[in-house]
């Protein structure tokens, strides 16, 4: 069903972390779901393709959300006076318990998926809850939306609350296999990702079982890493034989050794952990809005970029309030300014080009050749009507900057994901 067509408009995309390509009034060609590149005039061989005319609108690659909790969409903006561990126990775990009820899940997940569909995001890596049926329900809704996503049934067999914790490591393993078997061959655009919540939630025995499941089903992995100082001290207590938090996953081969892996936050990763992240090619999901709300700290993204780490952005709903990845781009720039001003004046703030790159090509790499319009990339594009806030005589770089700081979901007028127009 992948289509061949042409879209016309004012185009912006990242070539790399420093270079933004901007071209006015040009044609972007999609052949069988793959970008053929940008042209000032339609080449003869594509003359017969349908043209969608988005003249005067901005066209960018779809944005990539590397870290978002679907069940937490319901309680955004609550408990923002707490730090991570208290926030989890007071708000997050009691809310996630509600997803044992399918009616509640249906209503909440419909709203989440609908809002995600009409946002600037084309692809996401998503946490559900520990519940199998509602996880499948979420995946069914996402498949219908046309977005491309990874979804993880959460594993947690310790340090939850009475109503939100799996009975044993064996039970957690059984439910995970049940989930994986249920969704086998069920979807084209929705994929499973192994999701140990974080080390404090998973016993060593569960990690061993998950490692076996990862190998058997060749799954990617997602979790949390070095988000909050109290959390890090707790992991040190739970795993006294580790050099760093990352070791507590790496010990069980769940840290990029055998699979594509996303670790959210990495606010406090020390040199040993950063080397491990780099050596294992782990994707860092930088979640600046969440890190502000839960007073977790500021991840030194400038340092990580200079080390050549793989980095994307995450909304981390409901630590983060906003589903919009444009908002995460501006937050990433803003927190990097505070890091430079208050923490380390050798770490220059992120530029627009760098932060936009993180939200597109940076995170896109997790999904393959995604996040650019260069020839050979999967065709993900969003069309933005910036006439609300467009001044005359602004160049494309300036229009993109205003879009990053000022756009709302309603300004995204059309979306294409892997060559399919979803609205
Ligand atoms: N660490 C473990 N679980 C969570 C969660 O749900 N949100 C955030 N931000 N961090 C976590
Ligand atoms: Fe999170």
C-alpha cells in the first residue's frame, strides 16, 4: 500500500547535527514509501505522479518521540511538586493500576492515540503498563492510527505497590511471553520492545528471564537510566557489584549488546557509564521537560554530542507535560542554556540546528533510515501551516525557529508516515 506521489512546499530537514537544509518552493518525491530527494522542478520520470500542493507551508520530517508512557497521559500536570520516587508511588503507580480495567484503558488510550496521531510525531517508543490485555488494546489502536511505534508491556516484580506489581519473576516472564505470542504477526506498523521498568522494579532473577526472552524473540529494549540522585543511590544499594547504574542492565546483556536499546534520561551518567553507553551504541532519550518538572537535573547533551553518543528526544509523559516534540526541542535548548550559565561555561547551549536534529535524525536512527529527506530515507513528513505566526520576509530558518517555539498541534495540517498519508 506504499504510495508514490509528490509534495510541494517550503522544506527543512537536517543533514547532520550541524547542518540544516532549507529549500523554498520545492518538490519532495516519494517512491514506494522512500524519499527520492528534493527537486526545484519535477524530473520527467516522475511527471505522472500525483502532486499535493502545500505551497507556502512548511514541510519537515516527522518528529520522533523516543520515550513516552501512554497510560500516564491521563494525569499530566499532577504531583509536580514531587521528585521521581515519591511521584511514582503517589501518582504514577496508582494510575497505572487502573489499566487492569479494559473499559478505562479503552477510553484513556483512545484519547492518547488520537492526540499523538494529530501531533507532529510520526514515530514513538512507548511504555504501556504491566497488563497484557490493555497493552494489546493500545497496540491495536496505534496500528489503526498509521503511526509507527514500538510498545512495551512493562515488567516490574519488586518495589511497586500492592495493586501494581507482578507476583514473581516467573509470573512476569509468563505474562511477557503471553503478550508476545498474542501479537505475533498481528501488525505491520506496531512492534514489541522489551521494557524492564527500571532496575529498582526488577529482581536479578527477572532480568535473567528477560535476557532469555530478548534473545529468543530478538527484541529491542527500553528502560530508564540515571534520572534522579535518590534513584541512583538506591540502585547502588540494590546492585553493590556494579560500577555504575548502566552495569545493572549490562550484566544481563540488556544494554545494547544484542539489540537496539533506548535508555531514558541519563542526567547523571558518569564517565564510566558514558563510555558504556557509547561502546554499546545505546540511544539516550533526552527528556528535558520531565527533568525540569521532577527536578531531576540537566543532562549535559552538549558533552554527549561531542562524545558521539546516539541521542534523541522524549516527551516522557507524564514526567513531561507536553506531547509536542516541538516543545521538547525548545526545552532542550532552554535547559542547555541554564547548564551553560549555571553549571559549566564550557558547554555551549544547543543550537536550533542541533536540537531539531535530535528530534528528527537523532531519534530516527532507532527506526532505521528515518528522520531525513535525503534519497533513500523512509518517507515521513509533516506539513505545518505557520501562517498564524508567520511574518513577512522571514527566511525558512526563522520560520522553523518560530514553529519550534510557537506551533501547536492544530498547525500540523497533514502527515505522512513511511509513504502513507495518515491525514
Ligand atoms: N522510572 C521508573 N518509572 C518511571 C516513570 O514512569 N517515569 C519516569 N520519568 N521515570 C521512571
Ligand atoms: Fe519515563
